[in-house]
C-alpha cells in the first residue's frame, strides 16, 4: 500500500499521540490505567495504524471518512471496557455521537487542533489534498500535455478517438513558430489518469482544469472529431476563455438511433477482446486513399496504445453526447470548420452545412480524410495561421 508523504506524516503523528491522549481522557474520568485498559490501548494503537494506513492509501476521492474519525473509532476498544464496567457514556446528542464514532466517553479529541499544532497542520494538508481531488471530480482533473513553440497566444489542441497528442505533433511544429501550443492527452492516455465515467463535458472540464493549473486564461481551441465534440462542450461552459474555435472533421449534432446502436456494438466488440480489430478497422476508415502508409502505422500505434478501458470510456462518452448545435450558433468568437475532402466519417457536405449555418469560415483540405490535421499538417497550419491573423 502506498501512503503519500502527507498521509504518512498524519499516520505517524496520530499514532504517536494515541496513548497520551487516551491517558488524559482516563485522568479526566478519574480512572486508573489498569492492565486491561493498557492492553486495550496497545491493541487500539495497532488498529489505529492499520485503519489510517488503509484509509490514507486510498485515492482521496474514495476516502469516505476522515483520519480523525478513524482515530476516534480506535477508542471503541477501551470504550467497550468502560461500558462493561457499568460506566455511563457522556450525555451527547445524536449528532455528536455520530460525529465521534466509537468514543462515547470523550477519550478522543474532537479536533486535531486539540492534540497539537503539528497534527492540526498535517490534518489540514490532508484536507487540502482531499478538497483538490474532490474538486477535480466535479470540476475536471489536470491532464498530461505536451507543449511546444513560443508566442504571445496559446493554442490548445484536443485529439480524436482512438488517438493521443501525437496526432498533432507535425502540425504544432509549424504553428509553434508563432504560438505556444499545448496538446493534451485526454483521460486514460499518456500521463492522464483514466476517468472511466467521463463524459464529453467531463473531458472539457479536464481541459479547463489543466489550463487553470498552468495559469492560461484564454486560448485558441482546436479539436478534431471527438476533440471537436469536447471543444464545443468547453465553448458551452467557458466561451469567455476562447479567442477562437476550430472544429476539424467533426459535427455539432448528437448520434441518431442507428449511430448509437453502432456505438453499443463497438463497445461490445472491444469488451469481447476485439480492440485490435476495431482499431485496425478504424485506421482503414479514417484516412484518404493517398495518405502514406507511415501515417496509417502511426494511427494504429496510437490506437493500440490506448487501453481497452479508455477505448470503452471514449465510445460511451461519444455515444451519450448531446446535440450542441445551439452552442455553436450562440458563439460570438471566430469559428472555423475544416474538413478533409475524403472524410468518410464527417463528410464535407455535412461540415459545410454546419459552417454555413453559423457563418463560420470553412476550409476543405484536398487529399485528406477524417484525420486531415495529421494527413495534411502544413495545409491546415496555413489555414489556422491565416484564420488567426484575420
Ligand atoms: C473521432 O475521430 O474522434 C471519432 O471518429 C469520433 C466519432 O466516431 O464520432
């Protein structure tokens, strides 16, 4: 079990003050520390250490109790002895009894501040870490990302399915001559921890949390396909953070019934051990006929490196995304729609309808399929640089 340094400090501190704390409690009750109570104290100290290590070894978001509650619960042994001797517990209301499990004689402190400043501080550090983790659960988690380039403005790139940040590297090396590029790995890839329950909106919260963490207030946002769904979800909640939005080979609408059924079938195949076949089939579908074999190989490499749990979480999130066409219609920032002329998944006529419906700039890239930014990075980089300089 790995208990973090913060947590270990708290375990050591609480375990070391346990006997002293109990003795003070017994003194207050005017009870001698006899052999039976002393043995109970030793057993409870061990229970306390184990309980704290178990609790604090769990990810913060899964900890259902606080360390002080474990500390107080450890007093249930000595408490049971006092009860067996016919002593009456302190008179407490229901709330207080629930708040101090296992300690009805007031042997345990009500707060870590009552024990010492050092423990109070260790307890506070634990609380801060836990609050951050809980915030991440609701507000997004910080993702791993690559950065490249220099410049005054920041461009954030969000990859598609079943890919990772590598799909943007050729394009970002051109853009990086003038802009700072941040290329995230969505949850469950690279250094980004998997959130199996993540939705498209949850991914958008992750991207925002990542920008908050590194102090990026506003940025140009570029999303490909699933990354475009996420970019739109981000635009829905934080349009003020965006300088512009570029949607590449994507759509604003939701899946129809047939589309959702196809997603369910794909999830089943992946769960049944056919992830490699699914990824292989996609690689064939994603690219234009003239796209070099090396790019197909890279697509396969990214897809096969994506863990099965991540593939399933992605397809589930894609399947369940809502229609965000009205989000696109409401935006007052510059929007560009780019699409590969041979995109078989989100074809140019669909992309053009979406672009025209909101007066967005529209670019079709020749000899490119669904992964136009990877297949034709120079052409899309030029289109982006021109769009931003307008
Ligand atoms: C993608 O490239 O991200 C996926 O094709 C998105 C989708 O299947 O809708």
